[in-house]
């Protein structure tokens, strides 16, 4: 009997031990699951903390209202690429790029977007094209922010000055906007004229958007020095302004000397007040603006625009005109079948569509061409 009891007691203890082990495993599994959930919840905060350490950015720290940008808490955002790999033509900003940006800005206004971000990575381009872009930015009622990721040289710097706020990625650069030609530097007379015009351009942009004018001028003019002083009201000044002062302040830093063009790093841009801050990417930029966007649309080049950009190369334009004129001459010499007229109409139609699309021609040019062709037809038939 005692043996039966001892065996039963042993079985009970084993059962209790198994139950205890099972409960321990369940508790450990629940604790692990809870720990994983907490880690998952903490992951975004950890990522935010890492970005904050890299850029010094926190939610709302860019303070957009300080630059006159008033945003809803959940804005509708459009991102327009201005980069050599995605949207610029032949690696430079030109009239095609200017029209591309102008169309996007107009659509952002028509479709009630709340914010436009120019995502800039470019070596620059045509000064005239950059002026067209800045006019389009000025006409647009939607606030425009420039986010420089990598480089904003030459025309890229000029476009950035046209926006209400500049934000830069760590390690990026801005400046170096001296006017040059494809064949090198300008002759002295043309150089003075180009520097004067570009100096006036960046001065107007800086005044309109509250950027330090001497810093902007130093990016386009090599004939001046840019100085930082301890003057109570004028922190930065050009050497021309400094020389005109009767009581000269102490120069604390020379940002550039003569025969140099100013180019700033992201940190330097923030230090001089050109950039409002640094952001790792577009998401980081929106965090710094203190908003959670309702939607973010990257307004890239459409397939139709890619096709138009490809066939708008000058060689295709020449070929279209040659094919059209040969077809017209063939139709006039052998009339009756109408194929030559169809080829002529198609070739010249595509040619002028490309010119209008690139803003190189308008209705007046088309009418004048039509009038000239009609006169030629009359003269040929007589």
C-alpha cells in the first residue's frame, strides 16, 4: 500500500513539475513577444533619434513660419526632381527643364497642393533657363522649398535662392555659380557684363527670400571678397561695402578672397543663414517642417515628356524638316497621290509640336511658316 502511495505521490510531483515548466515556457514566450513589440514600437523613435544626431533636426525645428511658410498639419506635397539622372537634359538645366518645372508648378497650384519641394542634385546649366524657373517659382502661389542632396552648383544654386527655404543633406554643397561658356571663360568685357547681371539677379532673389546677400553675391562674382564682421547690424559684407565704411568693424572671418568663387558645405550654409537646416532625406525634411503629409507625389518626367525630350534633339529636328521638305517637293513634282503631303504634314507637325513643347516656338512662328509655305507653293505652281 505504501508503495502505491509513494508511486502516486511521485507521479503527482512529476505532473506538477511538468506544469511548472510549461507555465514558465509560456511566460517566457509572452515576455519575448512583449519585448519584440516594445522594440518595434521603439524602432521609429530610435531611427528618429539617429537622424536627429546626424542633422540636429527635430520635429518642427526648421520653423517654416519664420520664412513665411504656413502649412496645414497634413499637407499635400509635390516633389519635383531637378537632377542630372532623372530630369535634366544632357546633364544640364536648359529651357526644356525650365518648362518641365513650370508645368509642375502650375499643376501644383491648379490642384491645390500645399507645398512643393525641389529635390536638387545638379551641376547647373543655362542662366536664362534658371531665370525662367525662378520666374515660375515667383508666380506660383504654393510655397517652394529647395532640398539640396549632393550638390547645387551654378544654376542649381540660383534656383535654390529663388525658393522660400533651403534645406541641405549632410555632406552636400552649394555655390560655384560663375558664368562660363562651353569653351571656357568669357572675355573681359563680357565677363564684367555677365557678373553685373548675375549679381543683380541673386541680389533680388536674396532680398525677396531673406538670404544673406553678400554670401549669394560671392557665389557668382569673383572680383570681390566676402567678409564676416562683428558689426552690430551687418554680419556679412563685401569688400566694396567694407571699404566704404568710415569706422571699420573687426573682420572675424574671410569667406572668400578675390579671384575665387564661393562654395559652401551644408554645415557652412546653416552657419551663415543660407540654409535653414540639414535633413537626411525628404521624410526627414517633412519631420523638420513639423508636418505629417496627407500625400507625397514625386512629379517625375512622364513617358510623353521622355519621348519628346529624346526626339527634340537638334539632329532629329533637322531630319524632320529635311524629310518634310523632300516629301513636299516630291508631291509637287509628281502630284496626284497625296502621300508627299501626308509625310510633309506629319514631319512638320511633329517638328513644330516639339518646338512648342520646348517653348522655342509659338502660334506666330507656325502661322509665319504656313504663310511662307503657301507663298512658295503659289510661286512654284506658277
